[in-house]
C-alpha cells in the first residue's frame, strides 16, 4: 500500500470526511510531509471506492457547491489494520537492527 493511500484510510478511520478535510488531515497525520493535491486525492478516492475500501457517506450543498463525504468500509478497515501491522513489523525489525549497531535514537523508538 502506498503512503498516500495509507494516510487517506487512516484519516477516515474515525469517521467520514470531505475532500478538503481529508487533505488537511493527511497533512496533519504526516506532520506536513505528505501534501495531497486535489487531482491526486480525487483519483485516489475513486480508486479506493472501486476497490470497496471507502464509500460515499453523504453529500451536502455548501455555498452552492456539492460536498461529498467519504467513509471507511469494513474492508477498508481490515486493509488498513493489515497494513499497519505490516509496517509495525518492519519498523520493529529496523529498530532492533539499529540498536545492535548502537544507534542512539533507536533505543527510544
């Protein structure tokens, strides 16, 4: 799973968000390291919806514009959990090997 996809699914884990809210949440989750443009975000949302990982939760009109909210599906939650576990295992292996090397920041990771 690519990092933007992981962050989008993570952002949707607590509840439904609209596109701009997702862009903000992904920025916060990544501490500003990942900034999704509108084209990238909506392409990813279409792909994730096709895969059944997210679904449209609702639509509402705000200032004459349609705002679409997306939510994580059960399949999306399962995929996110599996990816989080995979990343945890990889990070744990990296920390273990860095500790063997005596890398100081690995002791607190």
